[in-house]
C-alpha cells in the first residue's frame, strides 16, 4: 500500500476508501486491535496481497514496547481497525510516534459492517442493472431500473441506500423480490414494502419457518414457477429452484438487446453453491438440490447468461471492477462444484462439506417472516460475521 501525499497526513480512512484499496489488490497491512474472539468472528478480508495481524488494544496499554516488537519489520504503512474507532485512533497515534504511517478506520468495524457499495453492472438505453453490495458480509443485492420503474432483488436490511438509489434515478419502486427467505441476513423487503406500498414477493414454501413450522405474519405476495414480471423494457421470469430452501427461486431478466441475466440468490455462487441444511434437513433436501442444479436449471441457461448471485466468498471473485458476476460458461469452468456427478457422489460431496450451522440463522429466518421483531442492537448482533451460506471449500 502506498499512501498519497494527502493520505500520508490523514489520521483516518473511511470504509469507502478501505474498500477501494481492498479491490485494488495492492499489498497493504491491517492491524486489528479488537480481542481475538471478535477478530475471528468478523475479520476484514481481501485479496491474497492483504496482510493482517490481530494485536489487541490492551496489549498496547499494558506493554507498548512489547506490542510494538510484535509488529512486522517490513511494514511501514498500516490501517488500524477496532470496534468503533476510538481504540484504533490511539494505536495509530502510537505507531505514528514510532516511525509508521498509520491511519484509523473511521467508525471501526461498525462503520465497515454497515458500508454499502453501489455500482452499475449494466447501463444501456433500456435501463440499468445495479449491484448493491455489503462487502463486510459478502452480501449482494440488485436493482433493475427501466422506464422509470424499479425492482429490487434480495434487498438488505439498511433500506436507505435503496431509497436513495431509486430516488436519484428518478424512478418508482414497483416490485420487491426475494429469491428466498434468507437465513444469514435480515431482508429489507418487508420494510420497503410497508414504506412504499410496492408488493413484496416470496415463494409460499418459504413463508413457513422450516424448523418452527410457523407461518409468516408479514404481508407478501406468493411467487410461482414461471411467473413473469415486466419492469419497463425488462422481462423477468421466475424459476423455482428448491434445495437451499424449498422456496428458493432464480429470476431470469431478459433485456431488449438480447441480454440474459440470472439472479441466483443462494442457488449458484460464482465458485460454490448454497448449502441445503439451513432448514435442518440437509440429507432430505440434498436430492432436491441435485435435481434443481443438474436437471431443471440447465433448461434455462445459455453460456452467455450472466450469473448474479446473492453472495460472494472472496474478493478473488471480483471481475476486476467491483462486480461479482460472470457468464455461465465462465462460472461452469471455474466452479468445480457444478461438475456433473451421480446423485450418490453429489450427496457425499455436499454432506462432507457443510460448514458449522450458525444458531443465529434460525432466529434470522424468524425475523424475516415476521415472527420476531428485533431492536437495532439485536439486529446488528444477529448479522455479525460473514455469511456462510455456501458449502465449505
């Protein structure tokens, strides 16, 4: 990491500036001064060029010289990170007093965790497809804007970013779609629907909590396989894709210039696919996922269909411009988990690659169908850590 002249005299770096550096893949160093448990639960991740050291703030308080001795000798420029920004400012000052060029991440991990990145995937005469990412969690959501109409797909919890995007585009939100009832994050769909009056759609199979077996108490419209929506000049077709959840769907957007864009939710990721056990029924749902992946979905795919998933696992999946999307031919080539297997081989592969089941995911599903209404603090606590909806590598 090489600081510019202005940056070299700065004391803080914003989440936006941090994300730009992470995407650039230029080597730089992060010193995380949170305690070890907090660091392990939600580290800042980047390309392989990123180096990170966890050295708790209290180590600097108790024995500053001993803490400094643990710093790598080949590092001069440092981004210091803590929970809220105060401790990192103190440590950055200590480092600057000892010959480093250190800056503190403003608002700490709270600011980083709530940062959203908005950029166009496509911008043409017929309209735009916009990616709205929450990098700290690897969450992706999308807007399609065409003919002064807008649809949101998999909107995340902080809804102001979507309102501002649509207002700035001079459009009206006419449709809200969730590919499934999410387990890793709180959906912004119900709140946006309540505020704007736009209909909110989920598949009815996902409107029942898979473990509690209680029905949703939010207002929603039921999705069905083959259902078509028209947003301006863009045609959107619903494709039922059960397996990650029983109500998981994909949305195929077709544009007047022949473009095909498949919003896959947690069905297919760029380098993995959605785990089938978050409903507590991994063995039962794995064969369903197999049929979706290898029998039903290929009927709708062409090599040039652009895959737009709801999550990314690593910045290595970035196409080089902050966009996490790729044509299906490329996804198939780089995603070994999509290679053809027998059902028996697939079942063995899936069940042997399931990550830990986060207990928070059960509660988040309750929130997303209205069974629980958390306060802001509880909502933030439930969303701590990166999503782990994909199979483990």
